[in-house]
C-alpha cells in the first residue's frame, strides 16, 4: 500500500481485521477503491503476507 496514504492503510487494517483471505479482502477494499488489488507474498523463505495495492499495482514512493 502506498506508504504515505494513511487513509488507505487504515481502511486496509480495518478490512483485514478478521484475517480474511485475499479474495474477500480485495472485495472489501474495492467497495471504496474500485481498482484495489490484493496479492499474497509468494516468495519462499518469507513470512506469509498480503500486499494491498490501492490502484491495482505497485508504484514507487514519490520523493519531494
């Protein structure tokens, strides 16, 4: 999720509070962010995690 998007981060935490799976979490996020995507971390050796993308894809942080 975008590091500077406090509102999106708060919404993700609330939507994921019951540890919903990726599909359900994505559906919840899309109620407010229609282009949202949720993807599981599929790299071996790392802890299980879900990544939430507000606009459907990863974007680098913007420097000022």
